[in-house]
């Protein structure tokens, strides 16, 4: 089993950046009712910390998706495991994602959600891997651009582990005890 490698983004830097994004969101959506839509499971940490810094009335909804393919590669074919609980037609939707790798999952989700005619649809993603997106994406709120390597922590897993780390780390070669 692989373990935790070098830390890429500390807990403190993550929280600082989230505060900055939340302040921008608070400003941009002043006077509007926003629905935060989290993509499970990876986005649960960001969703929770971000929401607590946004000074607006918020509603919450969640989707769960899985991409067909192996653990560390996405195929672009997305399967919806859990759909939204509520209608989003005419609503201001902010989609909250953990990480953009190929961008195929997000691309699919944006098309899917746009089909339901929200009033607006924007994306907040904590991480974007540098230079490897296969599609053009318009991400309004982006936390950090990172190298195109596999990372874990702060919601992100490797074989379902490490989501609870409060920082982002590379995946280590072997288990560190
Ligand atoms: P994409 O469709 O290639 O952009 O991949 C998106 C999904 O793959 C993310 O929402 C994650 O769940 C997962 N993923 C991509 N890169 C990583 C990584 O480095 N660590 C953990 N999960 C990842
Ligand atoms: Mg994800």
C-alpha cells in the first residue's frame, strides 16, 4: 500500500485561500440566493470550510459521480450515482469540486446541470492540475494550480483513504508509519 508523500499545500495555505475565494463569492453574489452543489465524495471538505466563510444565505445539494476506469485515470464517461435532490431551474448554482484533472468530469457535469436551465452556473474548484485539461473549462473560482501528479488529502483519496488529511500531499511510494 502507498503512503503519504511530501506535503504540497499546508492546512494553513488551504484555509487562507478558501477565505479569499469565499470573500469573492460573498461579493459576487450579494443579494442573491445561492445553491452550493458539492460533488461527492472529494468536495466534502472544501464544501464545509468554504460554506462557513461565505456570508450569504446558502442552500446545499450534492451529487455523487463516478468515472468509469481505473483508480488514477478518468475515462470521461461519468456515471451519476446520486442526482440532485432539488430543482435548480432559475437558481444561482455554484458547483464545488475538489480537483480538475482531465476536466472531463466537470465538463460532463456542467453540460448536465446547464440542461436544467439554472439562472447561473459557476465553478469553485480547490485544485487544477497544470496543463493537462482535455477540454476548455471556465472555472471562476480556482484555489491552486498544481503539478500534474497524483495528490491526496483534504477530500482527495487514494483507494478511499487519506480524505481526512487537513493538507494536500503527494502520494508516497511506501507507507510511512
Ligand atoms: P477529471 O475528470 O480527470 O478532471 O478527474 C476528476 C476526478 O478524478 C476528481 O474529481 C477526483 O475525484 C479524481 N482525481 C483526479 N486527480 C486526482 C488526484 O490527483 N488525486 C485524487 N483524485 C483525483
Ligand atoms: Mg471528485
